[in-house]
C-alpha cells in the first residue's frame, strides 16, 4: 500500500507540472485553501470559537481556519467541541483499547445535560440524526448492530466550512432536540479554480499508552496504523456556475490476538470511511440562486471476537444525503425552498448460526475452554430514510424583522433479520468408540459430539413510518436599549400523535457600551425515537431440545421445549419528552480587545421515556409447548431530570495572537427510576459484577452515573500566527473527577465462559494539553505545501483511576498525527 502522504506530494507535483498543458485558465485566478497564510503579511489568528452574540448567547461558531488549526487529526472533528462550555465528551475517547484505535467514527458528546442521543445533528440544514436505538454498546448483541452512533452521516474534516453549536437560548427555527444543536456546514465551491490534496498518518509508534488502575494489565497495547487522504477540486464552469467535487478516504488496520484458549494467533481487522461530495451553486441572477449537493459516506467496520472462530462481523454505517435549494431575494426580504433526501444504512453481515462445542470432543481441536464458540448471530438490515421539504422567509416588518418557516418530513425506519438464525449449545460427547447417528446436513451433530438444544432467532421485518409537520415564526425588534426576539414552534407527527408548542423568548438589555444582560425562556421537544416501536415487533423466542444416547449414538428429533417473549413493550398514550429552559447571561468588554461572559442555564427535563415496573405475566403459547413467564415493559413518561450549569468565558486578541478560556460547573439530578428505556440491553448479554454473572439490564439498573457529567470542566486556548509560514495552536482541557460503573478492561472466566468484569470506578481529575503546528513550505511554481504536526496530550497525562478490584487497563497518553497539504 502506498503511503498517503507520498501520494499526496506526487499528486500535487504532477498537478503543478502539467496544469498549463491540461487546462487553459486564461485570465482566471488560481485559489488556494491556504491563501491566507501566503499573503504578504500575516493575518490575525483565528479564535477557538466565535461567540458572545448579545442575543444568541447559546451560539458558538467554529470556523474553517480554526478547524484546520485546532483539530486533533484523523477524521473526527468532534474533539473541537471539548473547547466549548456546556459540552461534555465521552470519556471513552481516552480508552487505550484496540477497538478505540480502530474506530474512525465521531465521538459521542452531551450538550447542556442531555443524553448523547438527544442532540440534533444537521449537515447544511439537513438532518443527520438517527431515530433508531443507538444505545447498545455490546459487541456481541444478537439483535443490535455494534458501533452505531446518533449521527447517520460522517463527513471528512477537510470538507467542513464551519460548525454552529447551540447549547441554549436556541431559535425557534430549530427543533427535535432536548440537548443541543450541531449544524455542520460544508464549504461552498470557490470562485477560483483550485485543487487541493492532503494526507495524514499515525501508527502505534506515535502513541503512548499509560497504565491506569491497580494490578496487571492483561490486554496488550494496540498495534495499529491509520491514514487519511483527500482530493478536492473547485471548478468555476462559468461566471455563474461553480462546482466543488471531493473524494476522501480514511482507513485503520489493527492487530489483535485470539484468546490463549483459542490458540493466541494474531489477526487483523480495520475500519474504512470514505466521502464523496458533489456540490454546485448557480447564481441565476442577483435575486435568485440555485444550489444542490450530494454526499455519500460509506463506512465499514470489521469485528472478530477473540473467543470465537468463523465469526467475522462486518458492520456498516453508510450515509447518503442530497438536497436541492432555491434562494431568492424579494425587496428587502429573502426566502429559501429546500427539498432533501437522507438515507442511513446501519446493517451488519455476520455468520448466521452460532455453536457452543464442548472441548472434550476430539473434533474440537481448536480451543481448550470448557465450551468453545463458533459462528455469529446472523445478519441484520437496518435503514432509515427521510424526505423533507423546508421553507424559510425573512422580511422587515414594523420596525423589526419577521422570520418564519415550515417543514414537512416523511420518515421510514426499517429493521430486518433476513432469515432464521440459531444458537446451538448443550453439547454431549459420545463415549469412546461410539459414533453419533447424525442426520444428513445436521450442522449441530458430529461423529463424536452432538449439540442438544438451540434458541431460534426468527426472521422478522419491522417497520415504522411517520409523517411530521412543523411551522415556526420569530420576530426581532429593537426597542430603545432592549433587543427582543420572540417566537414559537408548533410541531405534530402521526407517530405519537401529539401537537407540541414550543415558545422561545430572548431579550438583551444594553446596560452600557458593549455591556449586555440577556435573559431567555424556551421550551424544546425531543425528536421521535422509534427503537421501542421496532423492538415491539420482534418475534417470540423459541427454545428446542433433543435427546442423545452417548452409548449407542442415537440422536432424537428436535422438539419445542418452550416459547417465550422475553421482553414486550406496551405502548399507551405517550407524551413527547420536553425540556423547559431558563437562561441568563452578562456580556461585557474585557482586556486584549476581548469579551467576558457569565452564563447560566437551568433546565427541567420532563416526560422522558422510561420503563415501568417490570411485571411478570403468564404467557400461553397455544401450541402445546410449555408456558413461560414473560417480562412486560410498559413505556411511560416517568423520566425526569434537572440540569444546572454555570460558565465563565473570556476571549481576547492581540496582534497575531488569539486567546480563549472558560470554566463550567454543572450538575444533573435524576428523579425516580434511573433505568431508562434507552439504557436497556437484552439480558442475554451478561457481565461479571461483584462476584456474580448478571444481565446488562440489571447492571444498568444499578448504574446511576452519566458518562458525560463531570461537575467541573475548563478549557483554554492560544492560537498564534508567528509569520506567513508558521502557525501554532495550543489548547488545555481540564476535567474534574467523577464516579461510574464501568468495564474494568479485564475478563473473568466462569464455568469456562469469559465475561467482561464491571466495577465501581473513580476517575480522578486530569488536565491535557494539545499542541498543533502548521508550517507553510516555500512556494514552488503555482502550488503551496504545508506540513502539520498535531500532538495530543503533550505531557502524557491520564487520570488516576481507582477501582474495587486489582485490575488495570491502558489509557491513551501522548499521540502524534502527521499531515501534509498541497494546493494549486
């Protein structure tokens, strides 16, 4: 495989050498993605984020220059969000596991106390938020696809023009969230012809791993390689038509070792993420422009359990997003019509039947555990399709500005198990000299061993379709020293059948010059989540048995032993979960030509989906088999929590240096039953906790922590443009200590089977410092080249972890990412 950085250099050189022969540019100017760095005098450095709008106090904007200067490398831009107040990142970003090294997916994050799946993720205003259940984190879940996130479309960092993050005081034009809004805006086609090529690389030799916890680390440090490459071209095809085309690709390859009981041999798996973008802008006239965009983002992830053979699991997270839009100006007003289509394919391919063989059988010579596993849990097809129409209109009115809009959306979520799958177990080994009388084609019968029971996972086709409508209006007006924005959003869908009104009010008062007091009162309603409706369509479970005579080899016929519905989800007249918010902010000038702000956010989250008491009910199958006891889950609106957050923010600039700092205190309090529907995992997935094997549903019921709720967070940044050639970015992040119930990183064997060990873990406070540098090489002919060195966790810090067992795991320490960028 060719090194991506070398390929990028060669491509850039060839473009430069042959550009005059290939393209007659005439009088057309040539653009560059790094043209600001090549100007005659250095420009002011970009800030970590732009905020401090007196009215939109919840809005933070991360611009393109900041993304290029501050992100940590690779394809995950979400690390930039940790610099913002009211945002908390998943602590698993610091995990030192091979699985973490392999993943190229964006990290989960929480905004203003909401769960990571409570945010609205938009790409150029088009929803990229999953309405499926993304809460399962199990690698061996028979009915859920591993590794899914709440984001349905992954975009390469090189394509992002800016990111709007809204944590509070959010305009009525946004809906379907009770956390926050992240609107990723892909860059527009340039008005000048330009070509850019970039590449990046990292492997395990560029990463330091540190031991955390007590005892010996039983798992090896990751052995991996990652690379990223992208190619884009801006093409002004006429004076009015501008096109951007881009291709990018990222890939990881990680070495794993099979369990010692399975031979300990090394194998490799990896992830692959690609982006294909085509974007066009046609400026028909000064009053009308047309634009269209197509993004296709296929993602593949391989997973091979280390305690099973013939069990390669291929997971997909493919995304497709397209839209066409018309933008117009009418007098002093403007309008937009947008029609969009989004497709998410989160499916898996996995060997269809699973077997648990006793190692005492001579034919089971590939494993020395008590029971040896082979095969998978079957393939699943999981898709989500959205067709949406948006209309927005803005018009001056009566001394102010009126904005209004509407949205129509049709969504189809579908999940299928294409064929029946079985899980065979209960092996019986034949006596010496006896051969089992196996029927032709019986996969669970060998000459020296017979499996005597199986669970049947029946094929199913579950589908939920919903049609939703929303209208919103907002009016802005200045009255003396006060600016007022008052609006409301009204939405309805035919899934829950609720009509929800969300009032949004914000006002700021100019106390002195550049000093503002802002108050806001808002209500937000959650997006539809159809995971429970999909699960309610799962088929019943069937359990079969057969007899075998180990002395003469006779094998009996399969007979239905029991029929059960292990989980059922009753659905009554449910309300839509909502969040009521009060916010206040004081913004005033600060030294270094900057701003200082004190902001508080208080939220009451109500009517959250939760499980009712788990009642045991009798279930009569009606087919002559044994009746069983069924657990019935009735979905309710009993979920309730409060969130309080207070942040101090400062931003300043002097000459070519920009600075920012913030500190946030927050507290989330949950009332009543902490076991929410979204935390539920099928009890067949089991772990080891406090001396016994328990189901994940029981574990979640015991676990009252949040992975995104450190009480104190702080961030500081310094971006400097030292010259036309050199730019640096340094950022500091502090996270306070907290407790949680989590995976220790070690496995425990019970009766020959291996289980993840969970325990109460205390993570101490810790501080990390990142340092990035970009150096622009001397210009050669018509192209520019720059080198990136991105160092995360410069001082190689990891939090101190205390637990109740003598286990330990690796955490991510210092890491280096190298990159090269060429533009013409």
